[in-house]
C-alpha cells in the first residue's frame, strides 16, 4: 500500500466519492473474517479497496459496484500486511526481488539496509531508485549506515557527515545504523556520536511534523 503522502487531493476526493457511492470500489473483499488492527479483534465484514487504498472495512456493502472486482472471502481469514524490520536486501537478490518474494507470503512493509546504495551509486541515482520503489505495492523504508560492514580505506570520506545527513533527511529513511563499528564509539569516536545525535534530531523533527499533520 502507498505512503499517505502519495495520495494527492484529487485522489483523496475520489476516495470520498467511493464512500458516497459516486464511484465503485476497485476490489471488494466480501464476507471476510479480518484482523482489525485498531480493535485488535477478528471482525466479520466487507473490505472496500479503491486502487491502492483500503477505503472502508465494516458491515456495509457498497451500493455502486459497476467496475468492482468482487472476491468471495467467506472461507478466508485476512490480516494486515506483516512488517519485516531488518532486511539486508543485497544478498542473492535485490530490494525489488526481495520485496516481491516477501509480499507473496504477506510481508508488505520492509525496513532495509542502505549500504549497497550508499557505496555503489551517486546520491541522485540511489535516490531515484528509492523513489521508484514507492510505486511498488509494498512499503519500503531504510536505515542509513554510519559505517561499512568491515573496515574500509577512506571510510571517513565515504561516510561523510554531509552524505549521511542527505540520506537521513529522506522521509523513507527512518533509522540510523546498523553500527558495526560500535567499539569505535565506545573508545571515544566523536564522529559516530555526532551522527547518532543528528539522527535523533531529525527523527524528532519528523515526529513533530507528523503530529501537526494529524
Ligand atoms: Zn543486520
């Protein structure tokens, strides 16, 4: 499912039109038993989906079903997409193929390591790839490395404060780490300590921005 910021005003108005019966949902999951993430209970009802968003879940059926694919879910149990909070998506696969594989068994939110993109691409290319993942039917988030997996030559130049900060400013970069060189931090490396503070500062900012949005 998409990120809230991806829905433009026009789309949000269409979502309301679906509720009001002016447009039909794209997909209707009929007579489903689903796990309600708010109530934390199994509920019986119908789920209306319009394009990439759940518009409604509850006892009411839509009046307008002109262009709606109806799926009988009477014998099915439906849960929200699972979250995998720690992915290294560059082993025998790439972030796209990993997400495709995971989504087949219900994991649709992934928090990924950015190491390969940090090392291999210039920022512009890496960021345009990250942006392209926003069009996939999964939610992709990232953590930003402060160091490499094993010691490298010129490590301070590659993981410069400027480069790390540019990554941390993105909405889909939600963590700092993972910290392989934590012994350096313990031994008094102030650069790493500064990055940790920087991450905290930026995340605080984004949290505040979110609370204003609600
Ligand atoms: Zn790891």
